[in-house]
């Protein structure tokens, strides 16, 4: 009944005017799920890796930029709109998606167990990143940096700060679903790959440029 279920899901999202991101691992059933999705109009956007680091007691291997100010975004409501716009620009969201994301984005920034941080460069918002503390795992959520601020060790600075936050609360294991761009960074800092996922996208009408933005590789 897999094809019937896929068809039902597609029709529900079509009726809502929404697109779908569907991740598939080697453990998912049926074994040919990826091929079935393609037959229903999905396009493979790329891959993600489930990566983990065991041990957060010594984080000196992760470099930081001492000129960057890192703030607690959860308690800095005046920067919430900046956070939304950073992600809209970094991940190339169309305007309608940015508007659709706003209410849920602000709700997440004000909730537990989500912890969020922002990097300021000379007082200007340049990047943000998120941390989810649940069931003994410190899960590193999406991190976004404005293009003009990349290659300044901002990503690694926010990575280290989030791991420090997790360590302060007694966590010893960190996990991340890493796209190729972030995978190249975290693999240098003790994160190892345990599972690979194929990421598929669907929307109506299909726009391949939008589907490609699901996976960041540059």
C-alpha cells in the first residue's frame, strides 16, 4: 500500500498549496522507497548525513573568531525578525515561504527545549544556529550565515558555543543532520557519519531551482 499512501500525502500537500521534503535512509521500507517517490514526481535534491560526536569535555579543537559577539537569541526578541531573514536569504526562500514561516519561527525561538544563538559582527546580525536538548542527545539544528559573512569562522564559533551550552547541562553526545556544506566543517571536529539519507522534494508546480535549495553544497 506504499504507493497509495504516497499518493494520499501528495494530494494532501497539494490541497494545502505546500511542497514536501522527504528523507529516505537505507533502513526505510519499502526498500525501493526512493524510486517510488520519483515515480510520484519527487526529485532527489541531494543527501544528508547523520553525524555524531561522543564527548564534549574538551572543545579546544573547534576554532572561534574572538571578534564575533554571540548572543542568546531566545531572550533577544528584538533580533527574531533578523533571524528569520538570515535564514530566508541563506536558504533562498521565496517571499511567500518567508511569510508562512514567520509565526512558527517566532514560536520556536521562544520555546523550550530549543536554544538559539546569533552571531553579531560589529553589532550586525550575521548568522544564527539552534540547539535541541532532548533524551540525552544535543541535536544541532539548522545554522545559517549570510553570504557576505562566510569564511570568517562564524559557523565554527556558533558550533562551539552550542556544544558548550550542551556540556553545561550535562550532555555528552551531540548529533547533526549535515548537508555537504556543513558536513565538510563538522567532520574536522570529531563528528563521524553513521547514516546517510537521500533528500527528495516535491512541489506543484515543480521548480527545480527551489528543490535544489533543500540541500546546501556551497
